[in-house]
């Protein structure tokens, strides 16, 4: 998850005790994800995610499309090449 957020120009803070991720972008967007919770908060607006963030091994995984679109990015998936492009709107 850190890789995705940092690629989208966001700083990530992991709260191990609360099992929560806080992300702040350079535009001051604040995203709060709690592991296994279907609700995500982005700039004080609650949204429901199809697949909640989860821990696998030592890493937190989250859906790329949901995070990118939440941060006002366009996402295109090319099924033939299996490439996902994330760009600014």
C-alpha cells in the first residue's frame, strides 16, 4: 500500500496498534483506512470499499483503482497487456 500511495504523491503513516493507515497528499487530501473495515474516510467523507484493506504477510494491501480514484486520478486497465495506467485528471 505504501508503494501505491507514495507513487500518488502521498505520505503514509502506519498505526500498528490501531491497525490503521493514514495518508496525506501534497494537496492535503487525508485518507484514513482501517484494516478489514469496509469504510474509508477521504477528506472527512466516508466511502465504502468493495474489498477492505488487509494484511498479508507484513504488508497492507488495498485496491489500486479505489485509492487512485479517491485521490482524483484516472485509472485505465488494458486487459490485453495486463497494464494499469494511473494518470492525473
